[in-house]
C-alpha cells in the first residue's frame, strides 16, 4: 500500500494525473494481478522494446511467488521489430501463445530486482547472460545506456533528443518521431519525451531554450558537438540515483557501467 501511494504521487507529479485517479487506477491494476489464478489462461502481451520489457519483468516479479498460476501464463510472441498494433489482423490472430516456464518467471523476478537496485552493476552483468526471455537483454542494455555517458554526461535518450532538435525537430511531435525512428529498442511515449525536454530546458546550464519552437542553447550546441559536458540533473534511472555527484556512468568504449 505504501508503494502504491508513492507511485501514485509520482504519476500525478510527472504526468498531470489527479492523485486520487492515479491511486485508484494503480489499485485496480494490482487487484487484477491478485485475481489471475481464477483464469485458465492469462496471455501477456509485451513487445520487445524497453518500456514493455520493464513492465513485463515487474509483472513477473509480482507473480513469481503466487500459487495457482503454473501452466496458466502465456507470453505472446513479439517479433522484435513491430508493435502488435502494426501486425495485420490475420497475422495477429495466428500468433501462438507460448507457455511461460517457471525459469522464465524467476528470470523476470531476478531482472526486476536488479532493475530496481541502487547499484547498476548486477543489471549490467545480467544482460550479458543468456536470458530465457527473448527480448530482455537488449532492453536492459538500453536502459543502462540512459545513465550519463562518460564522454559528455548525456544519456542516450537526451543525446537523441538534442540531435533531433538540431536537425530541425522544433516541437514535441516531430522530436518524438525522430527519436523513435533512431531508436528501435526504446519506444518513448509523448509524455516521457516531454519530461526529458523539460529537464533539459531548466536552469542557466540548459541545453534547450525554453518555449516553442524548440532550439538548442549555445551550451546545448557545444555539448552535442563534444566541446562541453552536460551536468545531469537529479533523477532516478530505475533504482539508480543520477545527478551531478552520482558515481555511475555508461562507458561506450567499454560498453558497460563504470564507477567514476
């Protein structure tokens, strides 16, 4: 209950939802998970991208210790390229539900524990293993790439956004289309990208000038050109604290997490 309250406050603060409505919706979702044992089959529709894979491992972490679900859980097979709504109706209707094994459920629970941990190194080790969930490893790697990079202090999403703006995407819809086209593993939503842009447009060291049409500040141009480093604002990346003094970085030369 305490977690649901914190989560509802986060959703209300970041995404413009009324606190009471957010709390009721989250409560209904968790209640639905608690009642899955009454169904003969539960089909889990999760695609290959980071957003869906993070949701999948969260769900599996909640179901890992539940009784009465053996043989009831099925994962719908994503092809790793297209979202389910992009599939023709005939192809969608022929997708074969794949039974989830106990090993897969436990792997999801293990991944969620690492995803939510304050230290990102266990997650960095996890994605390098042969995982029984088919699209999980690339998604976890992409998640870690949104830590500040050793090269310029930007996360991968921040860098893609700055490049989109530099290339002429001067409003949110155009920037979202450009970022999603450049990143097949993380299908950002409108609200998520708006959050990134707002953070980059704050303060005297901002990288995007406030207001519309969007344009890079002089500092934004310098950071994107590799002539300056970004100082990340405080935030969380999963369970990892990000900020000016936070130790964890993504090193593109090593291809993994390092401690500065």
